[in-house]
C-alpha cells in the first residue's frame, strides 16, 4: 500500500488471473473480516502534516519491505475533538507536539475503532496516557532522534542571545554598524546549568564543556553519562551559581513551572535562560516581571505554553491575541523561535523511520521498545528503560 493525501475507503480485491477457482478475471470478491481488519490496522491517519512530514514519512515507507507496508493518510489539520472523526476506518493515528490527544479525544478515537496512537516526537504531555490505558490502546513515541539537533539549537539560541546576533543581523541590514547594545560575554569559563540530563541534556552538557564552561546539573535521576561533564546539585544550589540555564526536562506535574517566582529569585542577576523543552516549564508572567526589572538577563525560547494556537502556521496577516507572547517579543533580550530545535534532515529521517517501526510493532502485535502504553499497562521511560508508574 502507498501513501495518499486523501481519505480512502476499503476497496474489494481485484482478481489478476483470467480465471481462478472458477472466478472470472476482474470479478470482485468481497474481503473477509480478517482481511478488512488487517487492512484497517495498516491504515494510519497522520495529522498536522506539512510538506516535510509527507516527504520524510513517504521516503521511510518506500524503504520498508513490501510485507511491512502501511497506508498513510495525510491530513494538514491538527487532531482534536472535531477532526477525530477523520480517523474512522483507520487503525492508528500519527500525531505531533501540538495535536490534542486529551481524554475526550482518546475516547473518541477508541469509539472510532482506532487502536494505536503513534507520536512522531519525544514529548507526550499532549496525550492522556491514562485514558489510553483504560481504552487498551497502544501508544508509542520516538524517544530519541538526534538529541544533538536539539542540543545544538539550544547552544545557537544561547549564543545568539548572549552575543546579540539577532539585533546585529537587523541593524546591519539597515546600514547600522553601531556596536552599542551588542556587548556579549565570553562563555569560556562561565557556569552553565542543565536542568534535566537525559539524552538532550547530556548532549548539551557535552557541547558546553567543549566551550570550556563549568557544567552543573539538576536531575532527580542522576546519570553516569552526565558525570563525565559536570556535577549534580540541587536546583536551589545550582541556580545562584549559573550564568546560563538551559531546560531539558520533560513537562510533567513535577516540572510544570519549574521556573517560577521563587526559582527566578534564586537565579544569578543577569543570568540567561534557554528553553527548548516545553513552554509550561516556565511561569511566563513571572519571567516577564524578571525581564522588566532586569534580574533576568535574557530569555531564549523555542517553545511557549500557548504555542498550540500559533506555531507551525503563518499568522503574519492575523492580529495575534496572545498578549504575553507579544509582550515577550518586545524585549531586545528575548528570542522566540517556533519549536524548531528538532528540525534537521537527520532528525526528520530518524523520526519517520522510528514512527513506522513503532507502527510495525503495533500491526504485528510485537513488543515495542518505545511503548508508553501497551496491553492496558502504562509505561513511562525516564530514559531508555520503561518504568511502570
Ligand atoms: N524543541 C524541540 O524541538 C524538542 C525536541 C525534542 C524534545 N524536546 C523536549 O526535550 C525534552 C527532553 O528530551 P530528552 O530526549 O532529553 O528526554 P529524556 O527522557 O532523555 O530526558 C529527560 C530528563 O529529565 C529528567 N527529569 C525528570 N524529572 C525532572 C525534574 N523534576 N527536574 C529535572 N529533570 C527531570 C529525567 O530524569 C531525564 O533525565 C523532551 O521531554 C521534550 O519536551 C524538545
């Protein structure tokens, strides 16, 4: 089966031999229920697709052996309670970071006969896993795809903010070569705080240690991999020491607004904060206050709490209603990008391959190393190992 841009309905089998078991050429035989079920399982409704998603997923599909082929039905729209009806007749949905796979949507998918939710991303905070567990659905993500892609982007943000390259770029285009206001700091010898030392946090620590920085980290689950580059401290010990802080933990109840009024107060005056993880790790109101009183020296965001309404689409003709985001964008020392840290050719290729591998495990009923929910059991990995919560 192949990828398609429109919904398809199941079609009866076409006989190819002139006469087989007494059936004339081109005579249509009804499909057996088993055959229809098998076909449904292989049909994946892919939401929130852009041209690049279609390109990389189609290429990954082409590379699969014939026996593992799926049918991909690409939708440009995001998955939500209204678009969930597009999934009828499909065995699986494939979603991205801003698709809404909350409790009611999971239930609707289940009612529509969908059995699997395939995330083509690492974060799964937009999926109600407990409802998927109740409904007995298969859920899998792509936990690791070029962590260096995100870590390198965090570094790019950090250095752009620190050296004011974003301002220099605009000035020079206007013929303004004045350096006033562009003063940065040499990062060699500075102290960098890494919150969350999973795949991306460790990759970021490795990069920053290459710059000759002192690396401190906070993570309730310490990793020997990180210890090659720096030292673990509590968050309260770490924040007052760091010139730059970069967030690399997932969004969970325990990490929501990990950067808040209290933790902002602990930060070194003038320190810069980088967030490439999830917007809600930050209390945006409090961050704006800290930027206004200059206690926070700069903010670089690739993610934003209200991004679901805006990111990945062109709103240049709209009046953007999000006043917090618009306020943030007025600061000279704030950079906002539209959730693009993952966006490299390498990462898109890895995401597409891993998504189809997860889909193959679901179709074949095989154990999937990337399962978050399987056989009515909720699994969440802290790192590569699944742990039961
Ligand atoms: N901007 C992007 O394009 C992009 C791309 C991929 C991932 N991400 C984000 O990056 C996050 C990290 O990705 P990863 O692959 O490194 O994940 P990971 O699972 O390998 O690592 C997450 C780390 O966070 C730690 N952690 C858990 N609770 C914590 C807490 N309370 N405080 C501090 N640390 C805590 C875990 O112990 C783990 O070591 C993802 O959850 C996702 O939200 C963003």
